[in-house]
C-alpha cells in the first residue's frame, strides 16, 4: 500500500500582481511528483492548468488567465495529495491597451487593420503592416505616467500611424534614455527605409527585365523568320496582322477599363487638390483667421501668422498663392490703420500705447508710429490744459456770486488740503482782534483761480509722467520687439538724435503753457498783452489772500518735486521755479498789505481796559498780528532746494521794507486817531475794569466814560510800551524771518513813534499845566496883595495850596493810568509852575521885609514839596526866583521861615503824601 502524500501548499508567487496572461512562478511544498500528477491549478478562481508547466515538487510556472475576482488564492490540486491550500494571494490588475508596436508577453488576438489615410481594408496582421521598431534601435520604455503625457500632448498620439502622431511623445515614451549617438543611427535607418520605399516601383521593373527581354527576342526571331520564308509577300505581313491584333487588344482593353481609369484619374486629381488644400490650408484660411482674431483682439496671433505667411509665400510665383497672399496683405493694411487709429486715440494708458506701437512695428507700418504717438499725446496735454482754463473761466462768469462754488470732492481731493491749511492758519488768530465783518463761510470756499491751479497741476501730473516715460521708452528701444529692434536699430538711433531737440521743445511748450496759464490767473500783469487773451481772461474782482497764495505755492512746489522725480532736466523746469519765486514775492506783499489793513482795524477793537501795567490790549494785539502774519509766511519765505531767496532782488527788498514800515506807521496813525477821538464816538458798552486794583479809574465817572485827557494818557502809556518792548520784539520777528532792512524799519518806526509820543505828551502837558500856571498870578495878587506893603507871614497862602492840590489831581489821574508816566508828567508840570513863579518874582520891582519873607516861604514850600520831581530846568527856575528876593537879614528870620515851612508840611501832610514816593533814577522829559 503506497504512503499518502501531504496536500499541496503554496507559500509564494512571483510576481504577486499583474494583468491577465502575466507569467508567474509558483513556489511551495508537495506540488506534485511530475507533470502527470498535476491535475488542477486555479489563480483567483480561473483555471490555469492549460498554461501550467511543472518544474519540480516546489515550483510551477504558468500564466494568469482572465479572472472575475481582483484578488484570490492560488490552489494546486494533485493526484497524490489532493486539493491544496495557499498562504499567499495574487492581485489581478486591469489590462492596458496594447498597440500594434508594443511588446507583449502574451498572445494578442489579431484583427483586420483599418488604415484611416487610405480608407482601405487591409487583411493583413498589424505587425506585418508596420515595423515594430521603425527607428531600428533598442526600445527603452520610460517611466513617465501615461496621464502626464496625455496632458502634455493634448490631442496628440504616440502611434506613428495616427494622423495626430507626435514624434516628441514617441521619443519620450520609447527612447527617453537613448543616447545621442543611437538617435543619429536611428536617423540613418529612417533615411534608408525612405529610400527603399521610393525605389519600390523601380525594383519591380528590375525584377521583370528578363521577361521583357525574352519577349523582345521572340518578336525579333519571328520577324526574321517571316522575312526569310517570304511569307509576308505571299500571305501578307504577319507582323502587320499581329500589330493590328495588338492594337485591337489595346483598344478593347481601353474600352473595358476606360471608365475605371477615368475614375482613377479623377480621384487622383481630387486627391492631389485635397492634398494641396490640406498642405496649404494655413494660407487659404489665413484671411478669415485674421478677421476673427482682429475682432477678438488677438493681435499677437495675427502678427505671428502674418510673419509665417510672409516668410513662406511672400515671394511665391504661384498665382493661387499670390491671390490669397494679396488678401492677407489687404487685411494687414486695414489692421495697421486700425492700430494707428487706436494708438492716436486720447486718452490712452501708457501700457496700451506701448502695445500698439510694438504691434505696428512688428507689422512694418510706414513712418514712425512711436513718434506720431508722442506728438498726439503732446497736443492732447496742451488741449486739456487750455480746456481746463476755459471751463473755469466760463464757470466764473456764469457764477458771479461773492463766493466761489465748492469743488467736487470726487474729481479733486486736494481742496481738503487747502481747507486744512486755512484752518491751521486761522487757528493762530486770537480773540476778536482778527475777526472781520465778512461771512466765516469764506474759509470753506475755494476760489476759482485756486481750484483752477489745483486742477491744472493735477492734470499735468497725471499726463506728463506717462508722456515722459513714453519718450524714455522710445529712446532706449523698449517700445519695440526684438525683431523690430534688430531690423531698425540704426534707423531708430538716427531718428532719436534728430528728434531729441523736438521733444525738448514739446516739454518746454508744456511747461511754458502751465506757467503762463497760472500767471494769467494769479499774476496777469506778468504776461504780455498779446498772450492775455489766450492765457488770461479772468475777471479779477478781488485779490487772493496770502493764505490762498501760500497754498498755491505749496501746490506748485509739490508739482515741481513730482516732475523732478521723473529726472526731467532742471533747465526744462526752470519756468516753474521762476513762477514760484514771483508768487512768493507776491504772497509776501499781499500778506503785508492785508496785515496793514488788519492793523488799521485794530483801532475799532480798542476797549480802553487798562491793566496793572498801565497798558490796554492794543500793543499785544498788534504784536500778535505781526507775528501771526509772519508765521503764515514761514513756508513761503523758506527756500526749498533749487529756489532763490524772496529778497534776492534789491527792488523786492525795498518794497517789502516799505510795506513793513507802512504797517508800523499805520499802527502809529491808529494811536493818534484814538488819542483824538471825541467822547461821543467812544464805545463804552464793552468797557471792563480790572477788579484787582480797587482805586483803578478812581477819577472816572460812574458811567465809565473817559475824558480826552485820559485817552491821551492811555495812548501815551501804550506808546511808551511800544517804544521799550513791542517795536523791538516786532523787529526780532522780522529778523527771525530773514527780512532785509530791519534796522531801517526799526529806525523809521521809532522816529515816528517818538514824534507821536512827544506831540501827545505836549498836548497833555498843555491841557494840565496851563490851568495851574494860569491860576498862579491871580492867586498871588488876590485881595489887592502888594509885596511892598503886606503883613508878616502867618503861613502859605491858599493860591499855592490850590496849585499843589491841582498838581496832586494830575498825579492821581496819571497814577491811575500808568505809574511810569507820573515822573515824566509831573516833572514837566513842575517845570511850568516853577518857570511861571520865577517870572512873577522877577517882575516884582521891590519887596518889603514881610513881602520878601512871604515870597521866600511860598517858593521854598513849593520847591520842597515837589523836590522828587525837580529837574535841572525847574531847579534853575526856583533858583532864579529866590535870587530875585532880598536876602534874609538875620537868623531869626531864617528860624521863623523854618517854623512856617514845618507848619505847612505838617498841616498838609495827607495831601502831600503823593509827592513823597521814591523818584525813578531817570525821568524822561
């Protein structure tokens, strides 16, 4: 009894996955004792026994068949061991499409090949129709994914029998790692194969030469035999009969095949025509293709097709080709005209201009399109500038209101800068000293001329940079394509040299138009009368303020910086610098003139409220007015890079100096007007009192009305402060802002101020001293007093006491206004009183003893009382008065005089207290 073997066990399979008909090697244990012992083999449920080849008990080779399951076990069945098991599995992959030239490890069912090019059914195997390796070199399959190749060569095929055959795809797929030398060998193989095909018909003739020669020999032998026998003479020419037979056979053959051959000839001619159409369909379809691409705007495609057609058919002699190429030229000429029209259209972006110029150059357009575009752009800019002026002039004439209309914020955002500038300037104003009677809405209105300058500069800045860049591109050749650049480089360089001067004139014309338009609006007197109509035409009802002029100057400075940033030469921009300088000078003059008007209105704002320092707010307001006006000119006076000083010209220095002096003199005139203003004209409804000084305005009536003397004192006090501080501070402000002739301004102003001060002082002294002086003589001789016959003195008489009381009243009035004026005023009053007293004493012919004693008592009493206000003149007057008196005879008289003086001082101590204050070191007279 035989021993039972173990069932088969599959432990491995290589490869473990593949497409149907993949050859696999199965390894395991107990796989059979021989080929006859193997009775079953299934992989993934498919019976593979027919292809199985038993190698040993541990190895079987077979091919995987078409299975329904994608993955399954490998089951081996033997007679000796029965049905086995498997520890591994096999994965069946979907088969790829195999071409007729692809290598395959399995048998591929053959099918009839259908040739699309000949439309004929070939009943032959595909491998015999086309060589599997047309290049004749070893095929090396690439690892590139099929999907990537299909995406890279969309619509193409690697099958060289296909109409959409792609040689690049075929080489990547089959020869990606082939060396260059092998590819050269492949080229030689292709050439040999092509030569064999061309020699096919000739080879056929060569192979049948022997047959032709045998037929020729037979015919010659028959002809000779017939001649030798003389048969032709007896029975007629046999060769003639044979010729007739052959002719009839030929005619019969022609009759039989005439229709077929005719159809063949017609088919050949049709095929040839179709081949021509197919081969040259690019030219035949080009006119329609050009029209379609022009409508779509694909000018690059049109230019490329035109260049290709020109290179292929530009010099053809074929009439059909000439006809179609003429159609192409007609459409290209229309395209040139269209592109030139688009190029010269305005407005247009720089990108579009460069694009159209490049297209025209590629199309070999006549002339110089780039220069034509530059000229059109230049004319367009000038047209826009003059159109801007005309629009604003018409708007101004159509809106004659007191204020200019608001600018549209959507069209110009820069007026907000002007408003911000004005708001900043206006914030410098303090109190009501700078308020005018005009409506405050003027701050938010932009004058027409200012709005025009802003719009004009914005227009230039929006157009000129592209214009300049277009010229730079024209010079460096970046406007042209590489082809056009190489072909016209020499000619273009010549054109650039010739037209550089013309372009410079264009830029200068734009700059001159810009400057003249602005001058016509802001400085009409600076342009010639012949140009006034073209650049002017503004109805100048009011002069622009300095603030608006400063804003215009800032706008022009920004414009200059923007243009300079384009690297435009400075000599082309010099006109703008000159305009800015003229506007700066004009702004300074206008600002100083307006400042003088503001200063003139300060007199209306005088409230006559005197502070502890004896001043009203007028000097402070004046200084602030000057400071704020000069501060508003800070940006105007500042010299930007490349700018000249406003005070460069001596004439300007003189005019500005005179305007500055005029401001000072206007204020001095205001002071004079205030000092002489009648009481009825005074506005006391706004009068304020400093509560910190209880005795302030002690001599003023309860209704706070001021006398003319008090006006004089207040103005005098202000004059003193102006002389000591304000005018010097104003001079420092002028010097700080680099004004020329500050010394002259100060000198002339100080002289005028001193003259006014002296005149007002004399008026006040006349008003106060004359009544006191006039009361002395009547008081002395009151009651028929006689110096020759009088009683012994008992004290100072009343006239002197009355004079001292009047002097005290003057002291009180002056002290109430300004303490600093007291010494100056009282010194002059004392001088006048002492001079009058000296005159009266000198006029007395003789004195009695008692009279001399009385006179000396009164003179000494007055002198000692006002001692702190004595000057050299008053001392001299008192001395002359005493010298006119007889000398005291004894010491008793002197003692008596001393007692009377002490009694007087004691009795009037309270009234004389005001004369006991410490006198200043110096007293101005």
